[in-house]
């Protein structure tokens, strides 16, 4: 899928000389003045890698981000260098897009370098292993009584706890409606989740390792909702992430979604894998895809 999320690197030479490639960067969560904010990721889907670079804003400011359009962005892996070009978005949210499509590989270290205003910022990220075969996404499926046909609504909480691993999930309803109610309407072959053409009604959710944060309550973690006919398909994308990115997400949610109770943490800047002076995270997603009929998922 073009960009998940939901919405995330030093040289390979340094990686080969160290058991801990992250140790070569000054990765920390200390408070200091940030000069740029970065968001972008690489995945195991064959797709163009996109990086957004903006000027940082304070939390109490309006969410009007100023794009940085004159940076030089380069991504390196095992001996390959990828160049990026800036593209202005429809609503001003421009991104740097790789000129060539990239397929991430498990275990490979990726080095992202950004040159801007006579400074160089670097981030390392390792592509994590492929997640497990189990598609235990916590979906809530209900048949709508107001529909003439068998319509199934699909919802979930945005944050779900008690899992062995932290994963990011994207689920999408794909219409299979035609005269033959038992047909997948030509969609029986595996699809490429990164290709956005056939998708509508997309949802995003997180399953977290461990217990719920102290002072937070599961019902407060609202999630998205979608739905489709019983014969429609649901495509589920399960993304494995690194331990370092998992910590970043935990830091981020402690400052956002999980903030507001008497047990909330003291506000602070979240961790980053960029060198000092940059805020944000460049992350890697190892993606596993599954596809089911909505009626089969409902029956489970």
C-alpha cells in the first residue's frame, strides 16, 4: 500500500565493523533544538520510497507544516545508492520520492542521508524479519440489520494489548460484487498491497507487546471502521517492525494517544534514529499479506 500509516542510516561499512549498527549514531531522546522533522519508511513491497521533511513546530502551534523542498536525499543499502526527487503534493504536503522503486530485504541495514542547509543528517534502520503467519488482527465484525443485502461492518480499537510482538496492521475492503455471488470477480490471485488502485475503506490498527499503559483504558483507544458485502474480500497487511521503532512508537503514543490520565508521563521529546538536529524516525516494515472473504472472517 502506497503509504501506511499508517504513515518512518550510517554506512554499511560501519555496520560490518560493529555488532550493534545503532551504536555508531548518537541516538537519544534528550531534549535539544531540532532543525528538521523527518517522516518516512522503506518496506518489503516493491514501491517508491517517500520521505517527508518539514520544519518542526511546537505542540501548541497549529498543524501547518512548512515543507523543506531543497534538501538532498540519498538512501543506501548493500552497495546500492538510491536518489530522490521532491514532488509537491496536491495539498502542499510534498515528499521526496525515490527515482527508482525499492524492495526492502530482511536483515539489510539502510542508511538514509539528508543534506540541508550545509548540514548532514543520517539515520540507520535494519529491515526486521518477516512477521509470523498468524493473522490475529482484533477485528470486530457485525452484520448490519439496516441493509437490504448482507453488509458486514468492520471496526477495531486503534491500540490493542497483550500480544507477543508489536505489529502494525492495515486492512482494506475490496469489492467483489457481481452477478455471481460466489465469485471473487477475478481477484482470486494474490494482490500487491502497495498498489493502491483497487482499494477503498482502509483501516489502521496496532497490536502491542505487553500490557496496557498504566492509567489508560482500552475503550478510549478509538479505531477506524469500514465494511462491505459478505462476498467482498478483506486484504490484511501485517507489518513487522524493529525493536528500536517499537520504542519510538511507545514514546510517541506516551506523548499523544496515551496522554491525559493522572499516570501520564512528563511531556518530553520522543526518541529518534537521526543524528542530532533532526526529529522523527526512518523505519522499515517487513510486510506479510493475507486475504479473506468477509463472510469467512465473520464466521470465525
